[in-house]
C-alpha cells in the first residue's frame, strides 16, 4: 500500500497545492485509496538466491502520477526473502516528477509454522510466532485512528521495544500508546 494508515479528509497540502485523494474510509483515504497496491498487477523482477541458503523474490510496480490522486510517479520494489529460520521483507520506493508522500507497509499474513490447515480451528493462531522490528520510534494514533503527528521514541526494554525477538502473543496484549 502506498500509504500506511489514513490521510485525514482525503487530502493533503504539498508544495503550496492541495491534493484530493480517493476516499475509502469515511472522509479519509486509507492505505492509498480505493485501488491500492494490493489491487494492482506487480511485475516479477527476479527470483532465486545468491547468498548461501537465502532465496528471494523481487516484485515491482510503477504507480503513475495522478493514481488515486497522488501527484508523482512512484516506482516500488518489494523483496521477500527466506532462509533457514527467517523470513524478510524489504520495500524500496523512488519518486519521479512531482513530490509525493510515501509511507509503505505490508499487510501480508503468514503461517510460519506451515501447518495451519492440519490444526484444529481453535489452534490456528500466530501467538507463538516470534517477531523482531528494527525501529526506534513509533507513531501514535488518536481516537479516529489518524496519526497524531508525534514521533515518539521507544524506550529500550519497554512494551513497544521489539529490538529482540518477542512472541506475537505479547503484541496482542499491547494498547496503543496514543490513547
């Protein structure tokens, strides 16, 4: 998706100009609009591995200027990679022409145990999966799920510090720090 989260009132100002976006979440633009990147045909730029046991798939998409109301052309590369015991995702974007806000994310859901369908429905959870994030700040949201604009430092060892592997069960217990 071109924009993680919502853009209030489906518009933004950039370079002295207001840009009107597709609204798909009440008065807001959610995840880049009605026809987000999840509804686009991506090209496959490469497949295979060249770093030991690591295998990767690189996908690409070019969002033309004006798509969903965003002014610049955006070239995106998405790389998934796997190696024994690891799964990685890397996103890269380049803007051509007019400046354009970009806030890429990924909402792919994975069953990392590989046995989802063989388990009883009640046991089909990700709570035992481990997650590590390389980030030092978070962006709190307000009651309407819009970002507050504050970039909050994540205290080391606090609830939102994911520098070391932690179970997803722990994530399910966290409350949004903006509330």
